[in-house]
């Protein structure tokens, strides 16, 4: 069986090269869930972005965003959950793993590197109501469902808001892809040793 070198890194966009930003944006666009217009600017102004690589190839991305007031107000109005910027300054999003790398419990370490780096625990996220896998990962990160499900302004599907309050304990990664079993945390990076995809 071929040995694969899996690595997760997270850094401020200002510390990323133009190629890294372009790769990040390309993978987010491949996910097909976001508005392309202005995406690169939003990525560049994010708090932190994370990269999952296998043998050097980009397999997945996630970001800790600074959501605009307009976006915050829209979700608040649709879900009925007030999203005050002082309570929830960050939004966890742009989470996308290529289909060939899915089902290996990599979404948790990918996102947890961002969550752990947040200067405040207050974070929100949204996910499709039927995205059970993502709901499991969010709950392990301490993000719990809040408010009513609502129709996405971007499509004909339902979304659910998730919140992690400042007072809420942080979720601990568990399972094969977890820190306890395989990760060796080195600063803002994680090396995961595993075997072929
Ligand atoms: C969402 C996404 C990042 C999750 O990554 P993944 O590799 O598929 O999922 P993981 O292997 O990390 O599994 C995460 C959890 O979901 C569970 N899971 C995975 N697929 C599932 C499914 N189809 N149904 C129910 N649970 C599922 C896993 O068992 C795991 O939970 P556990 O550790 O408690 O057992 C990935 O599927 C993806 O990129 N999807 C398209 C974009 C997207 O939906 N992004 C999220 C926007 S909020």
C-alpha cells in the first residue's frame, strides 16, 4: 500500500503566496456554493485559511471569515438568530474536500485548526439541513444548531445556522483523523500519516 503524506496547515491570508490564494479560491469555486464575484478579496481579508494537502496536492480547504454586516443581517433575519459581531466575530466556511479525499474524517482536523486559532470562541456557521456529516463535525467543534432552518438565498435548499458561544466548551477532535490518534501538531500545521486514498 502506498504511504501518503497528509498535511494540514492554517495561516493568515497575508502570509500566503498569490499561488496559495489562487489555489484556495479555485477549490472553493469547485465546491459551487459561493458567489464568485469578489471571492478573492473576501479570502484575502479572512482571519485565517486552512489547506489540506496529500503528497503536496491540494485536497481540501476551509476558512475563518470576517462576515460582512449584510451577510450577518441576512442570516440573522432568515434564521431568527441574532448574530452580533461582538459575540460572533467569525464565520467558519469555505469548507470543501475533494470527493477523492472524503470519508476519512479529515473535515474535523481541517476545521479545528481554524477554530483553535480563533482569538475568541464566538463563531457561527451555516450548513445544508441534510449535510449530516458536516453537522457531526460542527458539533465536535462546539458549534450547535440555533434558530429555524431557512431557504438559502443562493438556491432551492434549506440551511441551518450553528453557533459556538463564548461560554461554550470547545469540542475535542476524536477518531482516526483526530489529534489523539495521528496528528502531530506543529505550530499552525498538522501532519497526518495515513495510507492511500
Ligand atoms: C462536508 C465535507 C467537508 C465533509 O468531509 P467528509 O470527508 O465528507 O467527511 P468526514 O470524513 O470528515 O466525516 C465527518 C463526519 O461525518 C460523518 N459522515 C460522513 N459522510 C456522511 C454521510 N453521508 N452521512 C452521515 N454522516 C456522514 C462521518 O462519519 C464523520 O462523523 P464521525 O467522525 O462522528 O463518524 C465534504 O463532504 C465536502 O467537501 N462536501 C461538499 C462541500 C460541503 O458540503 N461543505 C460544507 C459546507 S458547511
